[in-house]
């Protein structure tokens, strides 16, 4: 009786272990097709979303490039890191330095986003409406 119980448990454990492997072998879903917008949807996007997104990218870029007095700027984070090093808090200073490096790495992403927004605006948004 004990052998049958152990065998059943091992069989169940084997099935549970193989179930994710079987599902992982399935084919991935196909890539989504291109997104199409009606003229009304495009104008709504031009009127509502694009100004907000453009303003947001400009505001983030300005904040990242700000001076040491601007909270969250790269210069502010580096100044804080230097201040922590002077106080011999090297671990926290390293965290602040890494945060500054990561934040400055977002500038190319923001520039690319601004370029995409500008190209969409030029191609799809009518100035008269």
C-alpha cells in the first residue's frame, strides 16, 4: 500500500513538473498587425494626446538637464552623491551615482520619443483643425 502511494505521488509530481515544459514548447502568438486610425481618431490624438506627450517629454528633458538646484536632475544627484562621499557614506553615494547615470541614459530615449511625436504631428495632424 505504501509503495502504491509513493508511486502515485511521484507520478503526480512528474506530471506537474512536465506540464510547464509542455506548455513552453507551444508556438508563440503571431505578431500584431499595423495599427490603423480613422481620420477622426487621428485628429483626436492630435488634439488631446500629442500636446500632453510633447509637453511631458520636454518637461522630463528639462528636469534631467537641470542644474544642481533642480530636484531630480543629474547634476543634483551627482552633487548629493559627492556630499554623501564627504560624509563617508559611500554606499549611498554609489546608489545616487548609479541613479544619475541611469537618468542621463534616458535622454536618448526622450529625444527619440520627441522625434517620433514630431514626425507623427507633421504627417497626420492638420494645422487648420
